[in-house]
């Protein structure tokens, strides 16, 4: 029995000695880290950290001095890069996430205990990519075409963020061919291979194919004219009209100046009241009453007349009406 007690006492003393040695050989260290979201290649997902700016956090870590010294040497005064493997199951929208949970699996921190994080939470916005087919159209600028343009293929496949897709006014891909038509003869069939842009209505997108074959025949030139002020109306269902009012971020955004292009005899007689800008408000917008929405108006134009440039988007939000 005495021998057993001696063995137990020896084990306890050894544990205490090991613990004391470990404490003497360990230190705490504050490190500035940059959290970078990493999305699986198979996930149609986009993750953006809104707060803190740049995903920068301060971590209080504890570990053996040798490991800490090695970490300091690797950082060389720079921030510690933390790869956050964003989950494919994250739903679109805003998320408040625990920083300690996000950094727990990073291989650079495995030798250490992460004691605290400042800030303790991170705000991230999750969006998803959508793939859609959109028609391809040509914009001949001041030139007029005899008949319709022939475009091969007639549509392109666009991959872009869902939030950008929802806010598009005109969901067609426009090819500017005015420069290609300069100096070309009238009445003759012309064929060009035109590169497709890397954006749709000003929003970044991945677009396939990379080019289209365009065949046109020139007629006489058009003219360009500015019309102002053109009224912008908001179109919504009767039910939504009864439930919501509208607030514009810019009080003057209810009207706008636009440029139109068309035959001289048609454009010369146009007045601003002949044209109407329309912004469609749908049921999905009812869930976003806490923020302003950005939407590009669509303009109702007379036959043979088109816009001479991309219209300015309008910021608005829905205001619930008291029952």
C-alpha cells in the first residue's frame, strides 16, 4: 500500500512539474489576422465581409514560446492570413458569425489556444450566382439599319450575382457597333465578329460565348437628341400600393434627362411627355423595407426610337403604410 501511495504521489508531482514547465515555456501573444472567405469551387456562392473592414481582427493566442517565435518570424510584421472555408449551405443574405468559430480550424493556429477575438463577431453578406440566357441586340449608334440585324448566336449565357440580376432593368446584351459602321457603304450587307462585353447593364458577369457574328445593312444616319425632364413612374400591384409608400433617396430622382436616337423627322417632334420611365416593384422588395434599393428604369419609347445611353439608376425604398 505504501508503495502504491508513493507511485501516486510521484505521478502527481510529475504532472505538476510538467504543468509548471509548460506554463513557463508558454506565452500569450496578440496577432492581427485577416479573415479571407474561401468558397468551394462547386458552390454557386459569393461571400463578402462587411464588418470589420477587410476582415481584420485581433486574436489573443497562447502557445509555446518556440511556436510563437516561429509564427512571429513567418509573419514578419504582416497580418496573419486566416482562410475561412465558407459553407455551401449558407443562405443568401446577411449573417452575424462568431470569429472564434471561424478561425478554429485554421492550420496556422492549430499549435495555439485562441483565447479571444476583437471584434468577437463578423458581419458577412452571402450572395449566389445565377445563370441565365439573355438576348443579344446591336446598338448602331447614329447609323440606321435597313431591316433587322442578324446575330449568331441570338442569345448569350450570363453568370452573375443574383442580387445584380434582380436589379437589372434591361436584361439584354447590347453590342455597340457604331465604330464598326463608320466609313462603310450603304445598301450592302456587312458582317462583323463582335466581342461580347464582360458585363451586363454595368454589372460584372461571366458571359459565353466570347463573340457573336453580326450581319447588317446600312441605311441613312440617325440623329441624337436630349429630352428633359422625363417622368419616372413606379409600377406595383394594387395590393402593394395599399401596403407601401415610396421614398426616394434623391427627391429629384422622379424625373431624369435621357438621350434618344432615331430618324430625324421622328426625333424632332418628340417631347418629354411622350416618353415614360418605369421601375417595377415586386413582392420580393417588400422584405427590404429597411434599406434603399437600386433599380434602373425602363423607358417606353416610340417605334424606331431608342435610348442613346445607359439611364441612371434610382435609389428608393418602400415605406409600410399603417393599417
